[in-house]
């Protein structure tokens, strides 16, 4: 009996994925539960297991191709078993007209199905409005694309598939010298699209400031002196700053919000996202209901999610639902920068590196540590003054850190 290998929907908002690597090839025998390929959503990379034991009779999508979730990517069976009926068009008893096979029907996304009655003809080519829009935005010649929709219509996934066709890096020579063309694909392409969309669809403004970090650094030193068996020894400056930000968000809930469809959605719970640099690119895991954690619990959760991002075991649901984001570039020596909003969130706070500056006291000039902060916010949601007050609240909390900091925010 032949079995379909279907891309599972890991996250509720996942619509498609890109096949990163096939671990098996056609003709290989696999056992049920064995890893046969890796796929990448717009949030994470995960493995696809064989749903049954047998031979991989057919691989339907190659590495680099974008595939809708719940689509069939391979067929497993025994040698000689017939599977063509899953791939070919068949006639209906009622009309005798060709009908898309179930496997083809399953690949259509909801948006494509909604477009089924509104295809347009461009120079004799049938194409859905959504596919046409993407093709125009990417300056793509649709005459070379074979449509997979009804009656050969070009639909969204055909355009995206054409844009994801991998070509090897090519070295060329210009007057300025030899250069290399590198195709943008996978998670790099997803990040590029998201950042561009964020800047296009929001009114972003960034405020820069800094706080005196002496008390925070002293507190961190005291934690290092905790008993060896204590988990407080693993708490770092980033954990302390994020914990302080949670406290500030409790006082300024308007910053803990989304802007969607002309409405401001203000959340009672704080779902704090934080940027993690991985080999595959930027990932933003989320500590859900962060206000319910003690400092020790919060630091452990952040460490756990960070490691899961690095070893690619993070659950897609742990990369969703953030209401505010923190990003830290201090370890790279960056003093101040301009974080880009993680839409539809209202705010994102960037953390810079430690700097030594002179401070005038009553009797002398002292040198003390400062850490830079960069707050980007959506000006559609709030004006500069309330955003500035939120940033000032963060600074006040961090400059006075050390008084009962273990308590939940």
C-alpha cells in the first residue's frame, strides 16, 4: 500500500515551507519514524519523518522548492506498486471532464482557491491576481512559467517556486573587478521580505538613550558569587535588562500592543520576544506570559529557548505570539543602533555595549559604566512623548536594580 509523505503544519500560522535537504533519495528504503528530509518555515527548521516503512518511490519536490503545508512531498511504498493515480488527472463520472487529482487539490492554498474565479489573462496567459502582483513586484517574466492551477492558470505558488529556483553562485567580471552573485533563498529570503514589509507598512521612529549600569553590574557580580549549585550564577546582564523591561511594560501597557487593521490591540499578558543569532539566520523565540516568571525562572527559560534555536529543536509555537521584542548587539561592540519592528508589534528595544563615561559629582569627576538603549516604536500607535516616558521608566528600573529583583514583575 502506497503512503503519502505530507508536510505537517507545526505552527498555526504556517502556510508554506521550503525543502532544505533530502536525507533520502528515490529508491532508498526507510523505516517508519526515520528522518527523510528537513524543511524550513518562516520561523524554524524541522525534520519530516517517514509515516510508514517502505521504499521512496517518488520525490515530488526538490531541495529549494517552496511547498504549502499539508502538501504531499513524496510517495512511500513497495517496489512495483502503482502510484501514478496519485499524480495524474482523472475524469469525473458525472462530467467526463478532467479533474485535478486529490494530491494537486491539496496543494492549493486558501488564497489560491479564493482566486479561482478571478484569473486574468495577460497576453493570452491566465494568471491569478495574487500571482500577478508578486510577479510584477519581482520583475518576473511569466511567459516562461508553467501554471499548476485549473486549466493551466498560474497561481501564487508557481510564482514563488520560480523565484526560489536555485542557481549556483556565478563569478563575473566588471570594470570594478570580479564579483560573485549569490541567490537569496531560504530563511535569508524570508528575513529580507519581513524587514522590507516592516519598513513599508509602519511609521517607525527610534529614540536613543543610555543608563548608568554600575548598580546592575554590581548586582550581577553578587550573583556570580552565589553557591556553585545555584542557578543564579548563570544569570547574565541580558537577562537582567530584559527582566527590567518586563517591569516597565507592566507600567506602560500601550507599548505591549499590536497595530492591526486600523486597531490597537493592547495585551494584558507580556509575551517577550528576543533576537537570537544562529547559523541559519535571525530567530526570535518568545517567553510567553513573561510577567509570571521570577528572575531565576525567566533566565532559565531564555537559556532554554536560545539553545533550542541554536540546535534547531525550537517549536514553531515558541517563535510566535510576541507582544514586544528585545535585541542585543552589545556583544558586537555596537553602542546604539536602529532596531526594526517585528510587525505587528508596537515596540522593540535594542541593547548596546558597555561604555565608560565621565560623570560629574559634587566634588570630582568619576568614570562609570553606561549601556546604550535604542527604542523603535510605531508612531501610529503612540507619540514620541509617551514612548520617551516608557524608555525613561526602563532606565529608572535598570539604574535602581537590586531592590528585591527576584520578585515577579
